[in-house]
C-alpha cells in the first residue's frame, strides 16, 4: 500500500493490520438484558459492575440510562442479580478457598460496588466466629510459606499477610511464635498506623 507524504502526517491512515476500531451500535433494553445475562453467565457480578458494563453499551443519554435501570430491575426480579447473595458467596469463597482475612474481603467487596451495609453483614457472618490467627496460619500453609530465616524473609511474609487482609495484631502473634528477633518486629508499628488509615 502506497502512502503520500500528506497521508503520513494527516493522522487518518488506517493500518492494514490489527483490529478495526468499529464503534458498536448502542443496545436497547432487551438487548442490554440479554448482554447482561451472558455477562453473568461468565462470572458473578455486582449491580455496580453490571451497571458499568451495560452503560458502556447503551445510548449515552437519558434513554440509555433508563434502559440500563430497567434491565437491572428485570435481572433482580428474575433472581439473576443480588448483591447480598454475591457478597455472601464472595466472602465464603475467599475465606474457604483462598484463606483471606476479613479486611481484604471487605476492601474487595467495596471496590466491586457492594453497599457498605451488605459488606459488613456478609463479612460479619463469615468471619465473626473465625480465629484470624488460625486463618492466617492456614493462608501461610496454603501458600507453603515456612518460618523466615532472616529479616528480609520476615518482611516478605508480613507484606503477604497484610495484602491478604490480616491485622497487625495477628502478624505479631505469628511472628512472635516463630521467635524472631525484636528488630524483625520493629517495622510492624508503621504497618499498624497504615492499616488504621484504610
């Protein structure tokens, strides 16, 4: 394919390889509903996540917003979309399968757009009677993490447990049971203030 000097600098050249950036035709209410059912068939989603997906495919005006709201209402009416059920299932799977702490699950659910009251309800139901220390030990075992040999390894384990959603008090207990020197535990004070800021 030949290009002139003007073509090269005009910014309108379509390269002969790759995908063409076609704009998709906006979907009406019925098509949005079917699109959402397919999206839910691939994985569980919250109302907020589904709303964002559908809003991107709807008319960018009041009619599109109305179509999205109606499609969401139909999904809820048919039992396909329920944030309470999503939060309960999400919390259960993260606790049972990944051995994550309550703080991490709470944070993830909030990021997914679940209402704060539903988040607290699901987390309390799942973690209320759970020993966080025992769960943290299960998490370490699941990840095949052994007692650290030095300060650098201890810091790596601390970062991993913090990312997994465990409290600083639990980290202290686990590290103290490993008889680590006090210098290895010294950095936990800064983590404690950071975790309270979240």
